[in-house]
C-alpha cells in the first residue's frame, strides 16, 4: 500500500463489516470523496488517485464493496441471498458506511465499471447526500422503463451465429462461472494478468467505436471478452492474450493483491451483481424511478481504448441526453483502456479536480 493510505474495518454497515481505504484529513474538516470500484477489482484499484486527491484537500474513502476483498458479512453462495446484491441495497451499503463514519454528505461519489451504476443510483436516489457524481467506463442510461423487461431474443441469435457466441454478463450469471475462473488451468494470478491486459490500452486491438444496434450481428463485433465464443469460459477466452511480462501500470506485486484476495474469497459474491442485472428480478424498485434524472452535477470519464462505453449501443448518448440533468462533460483519456484510473492516474486526477472545482 502506498504510504499515506490507511486501512480500517468499519462494523455495522448494513449487515457488513466493511473494509475501507482512506487518505487525507479524517477530522471532518475536509470535504469527502467516495470511490467505488468495479469487477474484478477492490478498493485497492484507487490507490494511484487517492493520495493526489487527498493532497488537493479531500478526505478520500474507498471501500471494498459487498462481495469483495476484506469486507465480510455477505452471502457468497450461488443459491444464497441474491437480493442483498441488488443495486438499491448496494446504495444502502454506502449510506450506512457514511453514517457509521459520521459523514453527512460527500462532495462526489465516483464509480468505475460496476461501481459506476452504484454511484449513479447513489446520486439519483439521494442528491442530499451525494452532491455530485463522476462515472467511469460504464455509462448510466437512467432507470429502466419497466419492472419486468421482455425476453431478449439476442441471446438465441448470438448462439445461432455461424461462429456461436454468448454475452459475458449472462455467462457471469451462470453457476459454472465462479469455478471456471477460480479453478482455471492457468491459475487465478495468470487469469487476472491476461484479463487486465486484454481490456487495457496495452492490447492493440482495442479500438472501440459505436455499434449500430443491440443485435447479434453488431454485438459480435465486440472483443471476445465481451461477446465470448459459446463453448469457452472467461479464463479460456483471455488465455491466448497473456502478455509476456507484467505491464507498467500493474506490477506483479500489485496484481498479487487482487489474485490473493480472489483466491481467498472466490468470485461468486462479486458475480451476484451480474445475476441481479441479467435476471431483472429486482427491477421493481429501479423502475419506480423511471424518467427521473440525476439532479446533481455529473461527468463521465473513460479510457480512449475502452470498449465499455460502447458495449450497449446508444447508452452513452442516452446518459448525456436523458440521465444527466447537469452534464459537466464526457472525457476520453489517451493511453488508457478499461482500467483508466490505474492506467493513467494523473490524467484522471486532473479531470476529477477540474470537475469538482467547477461543478
């Protein structure tokens, strides 16, 4: 851990004992930033931006979210308490954390990857607490229009392609996905090395663009880490792209923080987040907010080599046109893929500070 970043456990957090990294003055005199990681990551993913943000005058908090790392109290069984991983309960986790720390409001909630929708829902549901929001890599298109989405024929169409395919989020929702990754032939450490590499700017084939539609033919243009070959699991999908050496932005010692934690906890609890999304079982409390916009200042940041903003055609534009009431910019960082705050931390810090100063 970089010197100056502190680790602590906070009990009584919506049934969790939550592990939190923090930096900066915790006396209550400084404005607070809350940083929410995605998959397959940890609070540790924010290590490169926490100190610069603290040095700029903020008290910075980054928790291991429900299902991850050293946060405990969650049910990690496939047949366990899936409802506890629904988005509105993940928002309650963050509210409870702030309450336990005596923090009444945060200047910004900042979410990356699957942390992005959590941050978005924090801001949408509780603008009195979350005064602004910065989303990274995953656009937020707003609340669903209906609680029960109609069956989606795209999955059968993907499977029927001449090269049969499947969507990674629906694969992550299967019972087999956890064991596929946890017990893969190459081991968790090598699996994560290849996974982080192939979604970064280091993989030269990441040249994203807007797809024309949510159709099998268009989705099949995405890299295989999004639209997988039907017969392969994720560990098999990324194995051919294993880099010869550790990348400059994620050393082997840094990667070991991730691999050792996932070896210990497994992936299933983190994968429950995907199951909540793909089943649509918990859309009723989301659809109750249909048509509502995020009322606080909002911005979006992504790597220029990140397919994330384009994996669901039209969501990026819908976010800016319909989900943000106060759009403060959409930024694409050169030299970064999906792991933007790790690949190009200085650029991300500058964008965040610019946003915070003019929001």
